[in-house]
C-alpha cells in the first residue's frame, strides 16, 4: 500500500493525498505541491500513513518540498492580492452590468491562474469580463459559478443552533441529505426549521440518522425496512398491557411509543408490548 500525507488547501476544504517522498513533512507543516491547477501551498493535516489503492486518485503526485518562510510570506502576499482582485472584479461586473454576485477570489501559489467564484440565477455571458480581467492581471483567468451550499461554505456564518456553520468549520465534503431523514427523526417538516442559511436541508440531519436503524446502516439497508414494520404508525389504534389507545408519538432511538389511553392519560410503551388493534381483534 502506498504511503501518503493528507493536504488541505482551504479551511474545512477537501483533503487530497500526496506522496511525502523524502520531504519529511508531518501534520501541522505547510507544503508546496503540484496540482491540476498548478503549484499550490497547503497545510498537512494527516501525517504519513498507508492507504488502499482505491482511495487514491491516480496518478499520486509527490510533495515538492516543505514550505519555507519565503513560501509562507508569498502565501500571505497572495491573500492580500486576492482582496485587491476582488474589488477590481466587482467594479468590472458593475461596468458590464452583469447579474452575478462575486463570492470569493483565489490565487494559485505561483499566480499562474486566478479563480473568481460567483453565484447567479442562470447562465451568464462573461466573455467580455474575462478579457478585461486578463488585461489587468495578465495571467489565466477562470470564472466559476457555484451553488448556494458552496457560497455558505466560503462565506461562513452562524446556524440556527447558534454555532458556526458545519460546512465552514469542519465538513470537507457535502453529503446527501433527504427529507426522509427528517421524517425518520420525527422532526418538523417546516422548511424554515430544517433548512440551513443556504436554503437547503441542514447537513446535521445526517449526523444522527444512523441511530434510527438498529443495524446502523444509516437508512440504506434492508434491516431498516424490517424496523419500519415493527414500529407502530403514528395515529394508529393499538393494544397495550394497560388497554387500547392511540399512538401520538414515536421514539425511534428508544424503540418506544407514546400511547394515549384517555384524554388525560398518555403512557410510554415499548414496541414489543404493542399490538395493533386490528391484529388483536383477530
């Protein structure tokens, strides 16, 4: 198995694998590597370790060198230049009256390419804008349209929980989130309560989803289907050891249900102790 180190180029960005060779880089160091975009400056976030071939995107490129003080100074200089490029691009967008919103600007370490990230309602003809930017910066220009989730990741913010956004602090990749996860967890299906500031379903719906399956398959295995047949349905009439009642709430984690026997009497009953009223009559 090949030995690799994990390098990240942005905070909470995706981790890419590179061969450490004889550079001696370890976790916490900064390194210079070559990517498809050019020469990049990144932070080593995982020390050298062996991984399976299937986890590597071929070809595995080597770490060019451990970053020096001069490299770090150049990286900081590029960050300052990115802010200047942001202001220039915004003025150019206003000049061309384009319906687009500039989000971020990123320089490659060798300034061989400048990437401008933006959002827009539809397709934008920005050919004239690219020509103007190329004339100003005299390097390769790329304008990349991103979605609302990527916008939230880049800009950051505070979620409804009062904490910084997960995507902007530690989530490297966005994982699929579905409305089924909210239903399985008995959450309100009000879009305002289960959507993040990006307007999409909250990423944290995924965190506890596996707890609602006894086998821990996260809702994708056949065992989940068996669990659903065991769980009583909300609103159904059931027979409990204390009498017949109506299921008013389901707790998937504890495998219990709240059953209303009378208007003033609601009890907690294990799924194993519940029999559907129709079956009891048989």
